[in-house]
C-alpha cells in the first residue's frame, strides 16, 4: 500500500505539544508498533502549585478564598465545595437562603463555563474553523448569540456572587451581600432572552456526527433536582455511595510523566462530567427543560464521548430554566446568619463541577486551622479514561495522515473538556 | 486608519488562568470591536495556528516555574515590542509561588517532584526573568485597568487616533 511521509506508519511516533483550546497545558505522546498503539501518554504539563501542602495551617474560615485560586474557570466550584467541607467539619448548617444563593452561583458558573468550552473551543471544530475569530460574516449572528448566552451566565454569577471569576460575596456560612431587586429583575429578562439561543446550540451539537464510542463506568452525584450539589455518588453499575465515603472507593494512580495524579474508581477507569450526569440523572432536570429537549434526550444513555458536549449544551438550558424559576419564586432578604463556631473535626464537601465530581475532605483543628486536606478534581478522575480513548482513536485511524490524526486527538481531548490547571495543583506526599 | 491592527500575543504560564477567563468574558461585550482592531498572532486558548513573531504587545499571565518556561518567556520578549504582565501570579509570583515560602520539612517532602519535573528551586514573577513594560494587578486582573492598558496600546501603535 502506498504511504506518504505524512502518514503515521506502522512503526510511528506522534508527539503533540501544547494542546490548544483547552484550559491549561497538556501534551500527548504516542508510540505505534505493528499498527498497534504501544502506548498513548497524556501528560498534564502544567507545573504543580502544591496547594494541598500550602493549605496546611491556614485559617479554615478564609480557606475558600485561597482554593478558589486553584482554577480560574471553575473557581466557584472550588470555593463552594471547600466552604461546604469546612462547614461539615465544624458541624455548621447554612441558612436556606445561603444554600439557594450557592445553587444559583453554581448555575451561573455552569452556563458561563460550558458556554466558553462549547462555543469557543468546540464550535470551531464543527464548522471546520481554527478559531471563533475566523467565522465569516454569515455566521456572525450565531457567534453573537453564543456570547450572549455566555454573558448571561457571567452576569448571573456577578449578581449572586459579586463576580464570575473568584466570587467575592460567598463565604463559609453565608453570603456577605444579597442580590438587589433591580438586578434580579434585569437578570431574569436576560436569561429569558438567551434561552432560545441556548436551545439552538443544543440542536447544533445534536447534529454533529463526531463519534467515539467506548465502554466505561460513568460516575456522578445523583441530585434530586439536577442542582449539581447534594445526593449520593452513583455509577452505571448501580453503586450508591454516600459522599462522605467516596474516598474509600477511589484509588490514586501515580502517572510518572504527568504533573497530575490519576484516579481509578473501584479499581477501574471511569468518567465523570456532563455525559455521566446526563446518563445517570437526566430525568431530574427542570420540567421546562425536559419539555424543550425531549427530542435530543433520545441520545442518552450514550457511550459516545462527543455526547459530553451535547450533554453540556443541555445543561446550559437546564441551568437557565432552573435559575429563572428560582429567581422568580424568591425574594432575597437581608439576614444575620448564626456565626460559625470553630471546633475540631473532619468534613467532606462534594459537588458536580462543570467537568465532573469535585471532592474536598478537610480536617480542622481546635484553633480553626487546617490540619490536612484531600482534594480530588474531575480531570484527575478522567485522566486514565482519556488516555485509553486516545489510544483507541489512533488505532481506529491508523491509516490517516499525521496531521489528520493530530487534529482528531485534539478534538477528542476537547470533547472531554479537561482542566489542566485544576488537575495539576494537588498532590499530597504524605497524609498525616 | 487603513485597517492597521494591533498585533497581540496572549500567553499563560503557571497559574489558574483567571485573567484569561476575564479576557474571554470581556469578549462578550468587545468581540466585534476587537475583531476590527486586533490581530491575535498567538493565543493558544483561542486557536491552533499561532505565530511567535512581530508581536506589538504580549500579555503574559502566570508565574515562571522552570527553565523551559523562562526560555520561552525570553523568546516571547524578543519577538514583542511591549510586554505586559497580567494578574497576581505574573506580577507578584503569588499564589503560584507559594512553595517558595514552605518550611524546610515541606520543601524536602516535595523535592523529588521538583526534580522529576525539572522545576527551578524558586518560582519567579515575570519581571524577574524579562523586562516588563507594564503590569496589570489583581487576582484576577482588574478589568478596567486591562481595558485602559489595551486602549493605550491601540493608540501607541497607531491603530486608533491618539
């Protein structure tokens, strides 16, 4: 068979440095022998920042401000999860209004973060463009709508949390500021305006023919109302695990060439994120969302990794709908929450971050300082399954040109929506 | 103004990329304007086809943790007329540089990883590695300061009227 020099070849090697249009830095190294993938290594090349060491001895009450800085894009997930772990450690129950504001801030993040990933990182692949900046005039309308949806998520976070990146109002036990009536009214109108746009994008991702099917175990929190917080951890095989015991079911897997530690679930590879949530929990979304996306839900449960993007697109609609419902149904009132009283203890916080299940376990000593902590982020949990998928993708396309296969690898990695900043920032050498 | 555009490079080193997120959120309101006025020569977060040459202004986020990144930063400096550090990690080193302040016991604990990944003994802010023409502080960078710095560059390079 004729083969030109750009083919991978039966004994080839692919090295892809500086994967683009993802959060953070990563690279891929693949070795091929006899038309089979000998290995596919996904390295997270973001330098470690040693947060797990740095939090030791820090005051627990201000810790969420620090761990928010683990990740720019999903800072609200880190802040909220950390606050819940501290509250559970000291035995504090926040007010209903605080919990409601937390839920809304998560929806704002979900809309903004998914919109960034879908519209800026993935949409150009669907339209054969390199960048969102390259769309031509006939597509301007679509791009305008994309940024309007993203803007509504950004504004929701600003009204509830003070700002979208490292929110300023959220604290352990309370929000220091209550949303203003006028701002809420404006926000409801804005969310209603962008709802149709968000639905159009669901249609675009539904029609995409990108496909890589593989069997893996999907894991997510089973929340009553698809609120991204609360509930037990479940998986495709029927496991039901209270969040306080999640640590017992996962194992750290040291990946020597990657700056991030990987994880297995019950000893096997698994996947967290929007696809896992949609496969396991879709019936519990908002009724108005279910009514509008009924025709697309037939795609689930799905083994197609690219359906992670369709699931994200649907979650944007759900987050908009649920936020409108909550904002219309509640008047926010100034309140003086019970003060948080420090006592020694251990607490777990868990929630669904945009990219999947986020876990914090913190111990607080009687001086109110952190003794030690464990943090597991979504991209660490997906690292093993991503690597295997990359290997399978290369074998399926073994006769493709190097340029083509490189593009396909990047596209697949973007489907997983990894966050390298998150993944590389934790490592605890010794738990004591 | 004859369609001249400001040639911008957007670079991210060790950090949480929050300033990049602020920049992406500013696009909600400024995309149309920026498409007319700015050529993104190098922006890994937005595109694959990037060029490291003839950059008018490089915005640099994050702290410098190893020699490889330091050399890359020097290369960016050589190819950029102006270089502006954005966000706390680039401007002050912190919080990415928190390992600099660990006690000796913790430093010893993490030493094998510093070695395995060829990390430098100390994490450095951008101005410790290259000459910096401007700094935009904040964690994340302050939006108004960034917008005014960008406007200043557009004028300085003759893209809009001074």
